[in-house]
C-alpha cells in the first residue's frame, strides 16, 4: 500500500466527516468544499471547481507528455433517513450516504495523497469528483461544461462498492455493466364531475387501471440478457381525497429499464404508444415527461485490461461478475464512455452487508485502501 496506516486513518476520518453531513444531488456545496480543501492540502497541480454544478477536478501532471487518465467518484447522497447507531451517522434528517459515495470520494482523496507525494512520470491524472449521480444529470453536465474540454481524458476509470460480494473481492467484465434506465411521468387530464353523476365528467380511472397492467406487461422477465426489458410502476395518483368528486386528473410514474440504449428507445416508443392509445380512448389529454435518465454503461476492453492487470499486481481477487453483471440499476458513468474508453469495477462490501440505498447501509472503511491501491497501480502501470 502506498499510504501509511496513519494516512489511511486520516482519510477514513475524512470519510466519516462526509458521512455526517450528506448532501443530495445538486446541493453538494459543503461536500465539494471539503474535497477542494483536501486536494489543495496534498498539493494538486490544479483544482478546477464548479464543473457541471458542484463538480471538482484535480490534476496531477507528469514531467513528460503522455496520456490522460481520469478517475471518477460521486459527491451526492440520498434523500433517505439513515438508521444507524454509528458515531458518525448522518446529522441531516432525511438525508444519508447510503450508496457509498462518501467512500468512493475518500478513495480518490487517498489516490490524491499518493500522487501528491509522487507524480506520474508522464501524462497526467485527473481526479473527477462528480455531482448529481443519483438523479442521472451529473455526468452529462460535467461533459457539457466548457471546463471539461481542458481535462478531456484518454481513459476513464471508476469503482462502485457492491454488497453481496465478499469483502474486497471484485467483479469486472467487458461490455454492458449497467442497464439504461429512465423515469416516465404520465399526466392524464379529463374533467371532474359530481360523484353521483360521473357520466358528466371525463374520468381517467379506467385508463389508469389499464396502464398499470399494460405498462408492466411491456417487460420481459427479470434476467438481464439482450432481450431484457422492465417496467416498474413506482407511483400512481387518481383524483382527490374526497367522496363527492369523480376524478378529472391522474398521474402514473414508472421506471423503464433495458440492456441497451437502442432497446430503451424501442421501449420508450412502445410505452408512449400505449399511453396515447389509452388517453385517446378515454377522451383524456396527456403529457409525458422523463426524469432520472441514465444511458447504458459499458466497459471498454482496453480499460478493463488495465484494471485486470492492476488487480492482479495488487493481489485483489476478481471474477467476471457472472450472475450479478450487468446490473439492472442505472449508472451515469456510461456518459464518460462516450468520451473515452472507460471501465468500472465493483468492489465487494461483504456477503451479508446491507444493500445499497438501505437505511442501515455504511461504506466499509477497508475498501478505501483496496480501491485506492488498484487505482494507483493503474496509474503506475500506464504512466510510470
């Protein structure tokens, strides 16, 4: 390990401080400030701020020209109450680092500490602390930011902790690793009437009932293969909380998932066709919105090969994630794969560890050193 136990203890304490003060997507002001202070303390050559919102990037340059490697972590927490008796549990009601982004960020701070003590021989390393991953807008905002042009990488790497895998064991494979995902919000508008005379209005009741079944039926099972499609109804609202009103308005929310972006486009077309058919049949006007849009995330062979070599050199056990990859869950890391060859590996948080987004989840501290070690070995193997 390139850091001493005392240095790792300091970075673990840094993670705990982030854990206490979680900030959700788009609100990562205090988190970004803490990261900026840590990066300047280790002597980064340049620290860029305000990228794609509250994003932060640190640059460590070698003496000679060479490729640019980017390592990405996330800054945001979740709008979920933490249930924990940890001494560093969330101090912010309704918000918690229950996906491990505090641990991912601490891992890059550990990498920054090592790079501050010994720069790469050539090229440069960019550490990208990305905002707003949980709502799917952060990576796209970072890439669209004019500041990103100055740090455009040749290879991009990331990690995500994975409850269910043995602690410290990794899953890594080429090709798809996360499905495309998006939230579909349907609003149906008719006309209210007295509940005793529903025929005088235009109620969305039966359209909603048919959509709940029809949208779900667009899915094709739970196994993530090339034919995988999934539609999950997440919310529905019909009318008002009153007995005297036949409803005139309804909403249906659903999450759409597909293995590829092309398959997602076909699923979107099918869902919208169904919605418009039901609305027309019931005499309703309809509006459709999309939120939390995540593209498919795929690992490029070149980037995977570098991570495999680094894990082997570091003595980190890994396999191809058969049975867990690709994940149904969305991940906006796929946006960076459109910029440069990229790869993410999944680092085991423990077989019986609470799941991601569970109220009792906490990032295992030993993963900080393991992840940072793999990343640093990747840097040394490519840039010296």
